[in-house]
C-alpha cells in the first residue's frame, strides 16, 4: 500500500502529547536523539520536479530534505550555529521507487539513496533539539505559516525509524485508522494529514 | 499561581481542613437513608428524627454539621482522611481543593465561611437515588443498588466465596437494607418536602439508582422540571439509565426530555449509561441486558435528542478485555455518525472507563498478562481514534477517554499487594455459582478464559 501526498496537502508525524503514555521515545523526536539513528523513507515521484520540493522537514529547528530538478539538498541545524545545508546532483526519474536513508553514527551524518552514498559529513555539535519536534512530509512548513512550503505530489511507501538499534516506528501505509497511518511497531507513532 | 493554589490558599485561611463540598455537594441514597458529601467519606445514616423536623437533614445531618464545625475551627474531620493522606504524603492537590474549586462550590466560599456551623445549607451539586429497583443484576453490583440482587440473595443466600459475597445480613445489621419501592419511604417523602426550595438553588442534579427509569420519583422530577412555571434554567440535569427498560419507557423518557430541552428549561441534559464490553459477554456481565436493544436505544436517543450527550460508564473488570475493542469501534462510529455542533457536550457519546476495585474477584488484576495486554491494545486503538491535531474534525476520543483506558492497563499490571491467588479462587467459585443461579454458561461465553479457568479449578482440587 502507499500514501499519496497531494501538492498542498502535507502529512505530519506528531502523534499527540498522549504518545508519551505509550512509549518512552516518540519517533517524531528522532532528529533530537543524541545517539545513533537511521531514518529511512521509501518514495516515488509522480511528476517532474521543477521547483524545490520538500520530501520531509523536521521542525521547529529545521532538518529536512528538498528535491530539486537534478539535485538534492539536506538542510540541518547544529546547536550554537546557523542553519546550514549541503547540496548534491541527482537525476530523478518519474515512476521509480527510491529508498532514501539518513544514518547518524556518533557525529557522522550519511545520506544514501538506494544504498548509494550521496552525503557523508561530520557535525561539530549535536543537532538542535526541541521539546515539540514534528516531521512534516510533503512540505517544509505548516500550510498556515505560508512560507517555505515547497509542496509537491509524492507517493510514500514506507517510513522507518531506528533509534540506536531498535526499530521504534514503521509506517508501511498498509493500514489507516481514523485517517492515521498505522505504526506496525505498535508504538503509535502515526502520521496524519494536516487539514 | 494556579487557580488551585489560590483556592487552596483561600480554604486554608478558613482552616486546614476546610472543604466546600461538605456544604455544596451531597449524594443521598434515599432508598436506604444514607448520605455523604463527596464520595470519599463513608455514607452515614440519616436519623429519621432529624428529617421529621427538618427535611434538609437529608444533607444537613447533625453528624455532618459537626464535621463542618471542625472545618470552620481549623480541624480536619476524620471521615475525610482520603484527602489528608494525599496532602500529607505528596505535593499534589487533594480533592478538597478540586471540589472546592468547582463552579458549583467556589462562588459560595464567602457565604459559607460566614455561616454558623449549625446552619442548614442547600447543596448545589446533588446526586440522588430514589430506589434500588432495577431489572438488572450486574455481576459486580449488590443488593444495595439492585432489587433483583435482593430477590436472588433472599432466595439463595450470599455467594459462598472466601467470604459471604452480597449477603444481606450486614445490610440489615447496619440499617442499610433498601426500602422496597412499594413501601412507604420517609426519606423520599422528606425529599419532596424539600425539593421546591432545593431545586431553585441547584447547579447540578443527577439521578442514579437502581434503574432510575423504573423509579416513579424520577418521572415526578422530570414532570416537575417540564411543567414548573419558574424553571431553573441554570440546572445541569443528568440521569443514569441502563437503557434496558421496556421501549415504552424509553419513548416516554425521550418525549419528556425533548420538552425540557426544547423549552430551554435546563442548561444541559446528559444521560449516563453503562456497558463493559461487547455482545453476549456484555450481557453476561450485566445480567438482564439485551445488548442489541441497548445499542438501538443509544442510537434512538442520539437521533431524537440532538443536544444530548450519552456517557457510557464502563466499570472495566476481568470479563471486559475480550470485546472492549469492538465497543471502542462502535463508540467511534457513533461519535462520527451523530456529531453535531448543538450538543451540550462536545461529543455525542463518550466512553468513560474506570477500573473495578470491588468485588476483588472480578478485578482485572486476577488476569494473566496476555489478557491484560489486550487492554493496552484497546488503549492504542482509542488513541488512534483520538481527535487528530491540526484538523477540523472534532469527533474522536478525547485525551481523557484515551488516558483512562491506558491508566486501567497501568493499574492492571501494577503490583500493589493484590491477593491474586485468593481472588482467582473466588472468581471460579463465583462464576460457577453465577451459572447455576442464572442459567448462564461461563465457558461458552468466555472461551478466551477456558485455560485460565481450568488451571484455577485444578489448583482448587
């Protein structure tokens, strides 16, 4: 199954404050984690990218991946530093499924697409953390904020998050309950549409 | 400073044990002449000699006035030890602060602290039970709240568990044996003598039972509110019902409720009902229940009374886990189907899950871990059904509804010295006797508990 995200209709992983009652580490805080983690997203493009298109963004301290026509950008925010970004060329194809993986090992951040390394860089400080982190898919911001939106049409097949060596969330979009994708780990890290 | 800090400070200025609920709140068990203000103190008997002279003694007993005296004189009444334990052993606010902070309490602080302790006071939040007449005898209920239980125990005696469960002897010894509805009841008579004056000041009035729709006095209250030329339009009216009474009574109830609501005679009207799981398992727990008829009645009321909210009070017990997820699905379906913006409360229907403490042989604590884990799965399901953030939908499970189910799971797996083995043995004895007396079949109804049951039986031998 799949999650079809339509342009201008992003989805978010920000389960609810209650999620803390069900697990010790809500997956929407994964980019705040000081240890190792792996964030894997499987997706398919349904149209040619013309402008910048945000695959996902973690807010409020920004961490996200934007796709461009012929390229990819990873934007990240380290503690005590300005938000920075790193670019690479990449030739996107319509109708092809991609597996994009971001792996943090100690201070190294590695981004691969279909196991092919795109970025590998070292951060000096920890990434910025927030008390209310959330991960938006298909936009760089909440629609109501009206800027840095970078909407696009995209299909997601899977979002899987490993913290240290434990899978803490896996949405494979096979099942939806009340408009929320079902987290098959049982940890209730669901993803739902922003209306 | 939070509101609670301010309220506590104001209460403490009067005295370290001050609590407005002693004046503003009352539960009156008129079917056996017991009363208490706040649910923590044990109910005490209302002397007949007091209500002869003063019908407000249904609330303003001499016993309660002495407790008020202590409160006004910087003392802590012994019967309120629940709150003193909280205050002495934690930094949390106790219920005396929460109850005093309620909108039916706090506005009366100045008036109350100036009163003489001997003064009568009209409560604002009143719960009343007119009769224990009931057509159900739920597994966890007792003769005190069900006439059907009285009939059964009179015929067969108490259940021979490790103690004599639901026997009538202690009720007789403590003067708590309920009046039959057909008998003259001086407490009910006093209530009606007091009612015109009481009604005028009420903030909240809730009728419990027994089954209130089988109590003639419930209908008298509804008729009064529906017809009085000077309705108390600030009144929050609540009625408990098992929604298992004959259809003509449901129709009559809806008709009267409709009149009261359409003529804006109350501030709100909420119906409380009960259900602990799904289908025939729910029918086993609530003996007398026709589950499908119950659901039909729920839908009928939600359809006919578009401003009313139905609150399902679920006393979650050892027999609940196996169908609770289906009940959650149904509640969600009804929330969606009957949502509108006219309801007194936000949701058309709510599932209010509480854990059963008594009788202990029906507590979820007797269950194996695999069965307790079903509660966690139910909590997760309710969480998925929660009203999502960032959407315009407003139907779904509230945070409170979700948290109460999760809290139940935490209670189920907690280790607090509960006597598991003793209560498991009592459980098996109980269902064996229950099946004999009621013609039910536990193992056919709960195949999920077959191994559990057999293992305990084998140990018993």
